[in-house]
C-alpha cells in the first residue's frame, strides 16, 4: 500500500513540475509592452499670438491612471507612451501682440494611441477672459439626503462694474456625468453647448450692478439650513443669498432673496417640480449673457433646440452659443469618471469633484493674490482641475469678497 501511495505522489509532483515549466515558458513568451512615440501638430486658430510658452500639453490615460504633462510646442514629439486610449489637452494663457490675454485650449478626446510614430493634429483656440467666474459651488448636499442647501457663488474678477440683469444660469445635458454620450447634430460642430434647464436674473438692465471684487450667490433655498426645521448638520446659512430658485413650494415658502426667473426646461417654459436642484453627483454649469443686438429665444426658434439624436425621445434641449458663455465649470462624481466629461475643453479643460455625495463639502476657486483695495484675484485658466480647491467646507464670501449694496440683508437693515 505504501508503494502505491509513493507512486501516486511521484506522479502528482511530476505533473506539477511540468505545469510550472509550461507556465514559465508561457510567461517568457508573453509580448512585452513597447512604449510608442507620437508627433503632435497644432493649428493655432487665433492669429498674432506673441507667446505660447505658458501653455502645456496634458495626456490622460484614464484606464491606466496615467497623467503626462509636457511643455507645449506647435510641432512636438512625445515619447514613452504606453499604448492605450488618451484624452489630449492643450491649455494655458497666451497674449497677443497688444498684450491682450487669451485662455487657450484644444483637445482630442478618447484617442487611441496604438501606432508608433503616428501624427496627430489638434486645433488650438482661445477666448478672452470674461469678468464673471464661478467662485464657489456646493452641490453634494449633506446627510441624511439633504440637498436643499446647494448654492452657486459668482464673482466679478475684473476691474469694471458688470450689470447682472439678464444673466443666465444653466445646467447642461446630460445633467449627471455618464459614459452614454448624447449625439448632437453634426452640423452644430463646436458652436454650442446643450442645456437641460436655464434660469435668468431679473431686472431692467441696471437694477443689479456688481462692482469689481463683489460676488453674488444663487441658492436653491435661501434660508439658514442649520436650523432644526431643516438640517442642523448642514454647513450652510444661505439666508443672505442674493437670489434663489423659488419654485412656489408651500412647504418651502418664498424667501426675501430675489427670485430667479425660470427661462426653459427641455425647451418648455413651465417648471412644475417642487424644487430646482442640480445632481448631487455634480453637474456641468454655465453662466452666459446674450450680446447686445442679438436675440436668444429657444422657446420659439426651432434652430435653437435639438434632440439627443442617440435616442428616439422627443425631448429637446436648448442650444447655447459658446460665444455667449462667461464661465463654465464641470463637476463629476469622482476622478474615475473623468472620461465622462460633457463640457468642451475651450470652456473647461478639466473638472472638479468632491468624490462622494451628502458629505457637506464643496469646491472653491483658488485665490492668487489681492488687488490694492483688498479684493481677491481668482485664478482662471479655464481648467477647473487646476483652478479649484476640492473638498472644502463651503463658505459664502470666501477670501473677503464683497456683498453688493442691493443685497436684501443690507437694504432691510
């Protein structure tokens, strides 16, 4: 019996040895990943730019978690790349021969890099900075499932007074980041973004001046959310907000803040929900103004609405010309969703995130200095990844930005 067991054991050991040798030989024969090189050629749309040395090229391979940054050149060779799918971004500030600043950006999204020596071309465009920027955004809410304390603070980062009358606030479609992309009309090119809902600041043209260094707040519900009747765990007292998205909900009555005007949702003038909220996962937000002499009416102009052509739904979305937009910020649920960006790189080459929902944290644009009068200067490179601090405890008037004189708490003192 012992001899039989010894023979069985010997056969098992022999089989294991053969399998081990086979596995070793398979590993030795496995193909090695060979780094590749690409040649990146850039076509600069804006003529007469004097200096492009402050621009950078960023390659994101989200599947492998790789981020590669290089100084920009119009014609450049980039080596040492692992084959894969990349987002390629060019971003930064440049000046023309008159010293006028431009925020530059260009991108190639979801680009397979598989061929060594491949040549890629990218269009580089630019926009002169606008006076108004998103300063702070709080969208994720606080446990347990309290989202009514959302707010959006917008700052005058210029040296001139801006009138807010007629300024639009919109959240883009899809309202939350998703790997299922909409299909917009090919003939639209890169001329538009597409809004789910648009609101408008009231006024007759000069009712709401915002001086340099001042900010204003749009709150979902302009109350002190720390009170027991709301959510004592909320970080926000929004009772001093200048505007609110009032939806005539008897459970949450209208507050002293001025009411935003609902402009359209899904191409319709009615808004029937009991509250207006953007996703607690993060939305894509823009503020825009219609240039003097132009008319913007997606409710009655069929050229200014479109369906998502990837579906059979008849739901339409308002087109917003990119040339109208002052600022845009894209928020996503976490860094792993970076490939789901909705906003063109010329508006926001990056994104912000707090990484979770109902954690009572927000994002705040970075302060890079102060004007002689003590008002903050905020960073604005059109790349929210670089421009914003993440996971901050939300705070109104951070860095000492000023409240406009027409704020209801000042008038009613």
